[in-house]
C-alpha cells in the first residue's frame, strides 16, 4: 500500500455528497477524485484506504453531513463527533489548571461558576484541509494561565489523525496564539503542515 492509497478525513467532506456508510458493516467511505476510500480502522473515522471493491460499493448509502455536527446526529458524522470527544478526554490534566467549558466558551476555576442557562454554541474544528463546527457539552482541564491571558477563541485542530487545541486572543499589537498537544506541550503551527489560513 502506497501513501497515495491513504487519505485523511477533511472538513471539506462535510456539507458535501462524498460521504457514504456501508449498510452491512457500518464502515465509512469517502469519494475523492473518482476513487472510493474505506475507513481503515472501525474505531478511527479519520483514516481511509483506497478500495474500489465493487461488491462492497453496491452496499453503500450516500450521506450528507450537515454543519454544525451535534451529539445527536443520526449519520456517520456521529462517529467523528464521538472520536473527537474521546480524544479530548485523553488530554493530560495540567498541574496548575482551570476548566474550559465548550458549552459556554468560558474558563472557570470551578464548575459552579458556569451559568445555569441553556447554551447552543458550537466549536470550530479544523480537520486537515477544511473547517466544520461541532457542538460539545464537555469540560476540559487546561493550563490556568489561559484564563489569565483572556483567551477569546478556542479551536480544535486535527492534523492527519492527531488532535491539538489552538487558543487565541486578538491584541492591538498582534494576535496571541498557542497550540497544545495532548500533554499540553506547545506545538508550532508550521509543524502541523496545515495552511496558515486554517489557523487564522
């Protein structure tokens, strides 16, 4: 299998007609440049290998993944949503922490500080070569200094099948931006091999 036989899910597949589900085994398929690619691992909806097996393609059901993606989606996009949530839960709790609420887009020291009203906000997720919005009801331990920096924008960044967090704040003398891996170690945007446009 060559590198050309492997592709990664991109945000560009959302709101398109190039996503399919196999009605027998539940695996996801993508169509790109006239070729079909099958989900390589049933537990990972981000990696696909080329597969033009006719006997399987006749069993495919075309899907349309509407943006934003919610936890209650009834399409294969739910697998992507669940995978990202599971990966977020693997982020290591920092020694000095605060809590970030994806529901309310707020940093707090304790969950009791969160509002008691319903929030329907979504989070921007960069998935390789495209962006999509997901709705999360999750809270995450993050470095405490982020609350002190007055961060205004939190984005999830997926590079191939690895997940990162991008925290940003717009300043009069330039933007402050930092990207963390699962251990909350800083990562350079250029090392992710993503166009800067997707990290603006």
